C-alpha cells in the first residue's frame, strides 16, 4: 500500500467520513492543523471530498466544515492564490502515467494515488457511492 500523506496510521483503516471527522476532532482539541510536506494535497482532497456525493450520503458536520475552512485560511494567509496555483500544477495518473493538470485529476482520501479520467472508476464503489481507490482499497476517489 502506498504511504498516507502523513495521516495517523490509525486513521487509515477508517472510512473517509470517519477519518476526516477524527482529524477535525484533533484540530478542535489542539488547535493544530496536520503539518507535513503535502498538506496542500490533504486540503485539496478534503475539499473535493466535502462536495462529493459520498460526503452527502455520509453527512458532513459543522466541525468538519470549520476544519477545512481553517486549513484553507492558513494557506491563504501565506498565499491568497495557493489553491489556483495548486490546481494549475501537473501530476500524473498513478496507473498509466498520463500527465494532467491537477484540476483534472482525482485523488484518494487515504493514499497518494492520483487518477485521470482513464482510471477513476477502476476500483469499484465505496459504501457511500464514491469510487473506491484501486490501490489502497480503503480510500475514496474524489475530485
């Protein structure tokens, strides 16, 4: 299984909704956002998950919305255009290597997999209806 972007190992076995709620709970208790080299990807994936049909099926708490807003605000203080710059960057489909702008890729909530249109649905479906990650088989594909 590919590495998780620095998420606590215990979170990796949870469904995306439960994992994000645990992260939001930790943030609420400590006031600290996760810190690692790929935090912008964590926020990107969380933001995409929040608007997914799976999130709508699972339900999204006010705490989770506040957590995402706090993470986005932390980046905006450093660079107001951080999200647009991130989306304009390029990455590749983890399956076939085809290169896309990040705005045209989907990512896994649990691992580092990025998928182009070519492989978004290759892992089946999670219980909430979101595509399931074909690599780690735990995460949901969003974006």
